C-alpha cells in the first residue's frame, strides 16, 4: 500500500496569467516538467491527446498552441483522428474541475496527489465515458489500461489495475453521477459548470447568478463553429478545418468572430484615412479595416514581437492587401513621429484591442479558466492603462479611438471606459458588449471621439 501511494503522488501547482505583454497568446511560465509519455508507447490519437494534455494542464502551456503543434507534427493523421484528438483535449480541459470532483468520489487518492500521467489518463478517460456517446465505455477503459501497461516505469505499470478499477466505477455509476450533478443540493454550481470557484463568484457579482450560469454553460455546450468574414462584408458560420479550404487560401474569407468584426464596422473608416492598430496580431481587425478602406488610405498594424508581426503579414499576403503594413513596435513606447508640430495626433482612427484576461473566449480557449486570476486582471488593467495613456496622443482632433477586449471583467472594460473619459478631450460615441453566446464570444468595445 505504501508503494502504491508513493507511485501515485506527484503534486503540481497552478500558475496565473502574469502581466506579460499580449499574455493571452504567448507562453506561460513552466513548472518543473512532470513525467511524460515513455518513448516506447504506441502512437495513437489517445496517446497524442495525453501528451498534449500533460503540456497544457501540468506544464501550463496554452491549449491552442499545443493543439496546433500536435496536429502539425503528426502529418499522417486522418481528419477523423484530428477531430477526435481535438475533442479529447478541449473536452477534458473544459470539464477538468468537474471530472476531478467525480474521480475523487471513486479514488482513495485525491487527484491533486496523483502522478501527473495517471491524473491525465483518468481525466481524459472519464471524459470519454461521461461525454462522448460514440465511444463505448469499454473502449475508453481498455485503451487507458493498455496505455498504462505500455509505460516502461514499473511504478506506472503497477497502477493499471488502479486505473481500471476507478474507470469501471465511473462507468458503472454514470447514471447516479449525472443525477448528482443535476441536484443543486449535492453539487455546487461551480462544479457543475466546471469553473474555478473564484471565477464563478467574481462573475456572479458582476452579472448575477442567472446570467453567469448561462454564460458558463455556453462555454461548455455552446457552438464550436467559427464565424468567417467574406470580402463583401457579410459573415457566416462555418465548421471544419477552415484554413484548408480554397475560400480561405485564396483570401475570399477570413476567420474572425462575429463580435470581433464589429470593431471595424464601428470604427467606420473613411476613404484615405490613416489608421493605427497598436496591438494588431494576428491581424484580423487590421485587415478588415484595410478592406473597408477599399484600397485607399493606410493601416499601420503593429505588435510587440517579430513573431506576431509575421502572423499579421501572413494575413496581409493571403488577402492581397496593398494599403496595410506590419511592423514590430511596443505600444507602451511613445512614437513621436505620430505627433505633428502642433502637438496633435496624426491618426484618423486608433484601434486599441489590448491584451486582456480573455474571459470572454473560454469557449475557444478552455485553459483560460486555469490561467486567469484576480491579481492577473489587476495587472492587465495596469498594462492597458499604460498603453492607453501612450496611444491616445496619436488621435487627431475629430478622430476616433476604438478600445476593445475579449474579456468580461469590469476592471478591463467599464472601468477603462471611465479611465479614457477622464482623459482630456475624449467623448464616448458608442459602447457595445457581447456576452458569451450572444451570438458568439464575449467581447467589449467602445468608440470615442477626440474633440
């Protein structure tokens, strides 16, 4: 018994998003790496998913980046396998809090004390048993046990029986599990909605219980389809691997969420306008505005690093746009070339879609629920205000500032709106807020005029 406990134990800590610039798409800090898959393990869609989940949930790397790298690495995967891996990874992350709650009812060892590999296998297999109707329970269990037996470490191999027993209990009690989840007296709402307690309480204070639970439920069960924007301006919902379609490759469509498209629409650029996008990567909003200019004017798309600029340039090249340029520039650094001899800004429109906590896009990036924190939100607000204080100087008299985020926090949205209104010369023209599921991601934007 002592050996078994020793083999299962292996704590890992959670890290919050820091205030690193554009932190919702960069790399997180990494803890000491836990045990990963042994080299002799057969490569299957499930083993690939396990390796990805370990990097995301144990090493704190970003889900969208890891998934992209995995699917790029294994070029021989069928589209069906790619879809299966994506579902396994994203679904397991989405339901991790709920899955841990369930597993702890059937395991004598708490999930936080398990070996990272065992914890990952149990989470992913339980997700299949509970939420993937087309996967027989027996297949989920047998593949998990087989995977554990293939590990070279004797300690892991020994735990195949433990994994088998826990998963069979989950399968056997499936009906009771769902009954308990539906019983508000037995299961707290934050567990049912698989959301950290602090985040549930935080959103409830802002939006109320009913609206909060509606949003969190949408993150779990809402549409996973993507909005695309056509060159003629209309948008549609599309499924599948959009980037592989002829429409995307030829620049007829761009992948851009419905709410995000409203930035360009509300900016309403006029022919020959000069537009500055201070945090432009990957370039969706900049390219949209460039298209709205119909070949006139110029869009100056900037972001912090050359890697981000490369993403913007890829979109520019794919769309064949000539009235837009991309370059690396830290938005916190004043650019005196954008101020005229009178001390006035030169930009007709400044787009400030700033780094944020990303609470509105948890449906697309489920690991955000583990990376966000109250301290992180405060740090990001400070960063946003540092950038805003710098870039508002670039707006010419009569010009516009468009501020936007993809989050739900009051600190990063309404409080920053008020911060801008306290700056000399700015008047609020319009404010729009999209809650998750209405109709897509959560998003906030406001448009100001410089007097």
